C-alpha cells in the first residue's frame, strides 16, 4: 500500500509541476513561463547533481527498498519550486500546503530525513529567487521567440 502511495505522489508531483503550473502561468502571466522552466531546470540539475554526486544511501528502515540516493529530495524540490512564481496568495498558500504534504510524506515513509527536506526547499526557493531577479533580462532576451510561440495559432 505504501508503495502505491509513493507512485501516486510521484505522478502527482510531475503532473502539477510540468502541466498544471505551466497552464496556470500561461493563463495568469505568460511572461513568467520561461523563467519558471529555466528555474525548474536548474533546480533539477542542482538537486540531482547533489543526489547522484554525493550518493548518500536512503535509511535502512525505509517503507520500501529504493536504489536511488536520498540527499536531497527531488520530489520536495520540485514541489516547492513553483510557489514564488505566483502573485496570488491563494496560489502561494495552495502550493505551499502541497509542498508541505509532499515533504511530510517523504519523511513519514522514511525515504528522507529532515535535513534532506530543508536542503531541497532551500534549493527550490533560492534558485527561484535568483532567476526571478533576472526575469526582466530573461524576458528581453527571449521575448521575440516567446511572442512567436505564444501567438502561433494551432
């Protein structure tokens, strides 16, 4: 049963991060999409670079056996990345609660320890803040391409 919960939460993370958030950003603020995807790409590079570079094993009493290293949590870093890209408190709170739920489940099933979660949240927040700080430059550089893509009728 716990392995099924893991698979469900994994798919939910991917659907929210790669489908729902981009659709909401497209509807709310199209200019944020490139910055979001660039930030997400760097969050994934940093998270999985550390995870496989350090190779820290998961706790021995994890809810099920996994062969991937534990530090930091990829699920948690992906879940917390979108929060800062929305201006609405409603979206920020919803995504924060969702991120907290993901982080809690990772610890509950003993797949991660609290430091993994804290580092993952830090990676997501600081990377998002970094790229949001350069958002105007990113938009200026990519503006002609973005305009062509977004204005293309399918």
